[in-house]
C-alpha cells in the first residue's frame, strides 16, 4: 500500500491515441508475433514524487478473425510524466488504440518550504 503524506493530493487524467495503423498498413495491423507501441504523456503539472497511474483501453479497433490479445501498462512513471504501453502478440491484428489514464499523487503546496 502506498501512503501519501501531503495534505494536497493531485489527480490528472487524459485520453491519448497510442496508434492508428489500419490506413497506413502498419505492423500492428499487418504483422504477427510480439509487437509494442509507446506514447509519452506529460502531466499538466509535476507531482512531488512519481504518482500512481491507472491505464485502460478507451478505444480498441481490432480484427475479429483472431484471438484478442492485449497488455496495457504505464511504464517509466516520473513526477512529470510516463509512457503508455500497448503490447500484442501472435496473430492479433489491431487497427488503432486509444488509452485513458488517471494519475494520483502528492502535489506541492504554495506553503511548502524549499530549504
């Protein structure tokens, strides 16, 4: 369990297009095997330390002729941002993906002292 010590808790959220490869014939749509896409996200203002980030698929346009496989994660989380990561594998064909995210953590106060 993560315990937050600040009296100010910040929540930032957003939705991001991670990729769209149907029209361009990109590897997520035409390829097979292990594939990955990353999208950098910058918070609207920095947190005091790396926040907890929850991610989810908000749009998933996928070919229905194969099994649906996906791994979605927030990686490399820092006080100023993180990377959205989408992975698939085998014969899954993905045309496009949008992901939503929510970050929760301690934020600085005007009353904080910088010693």
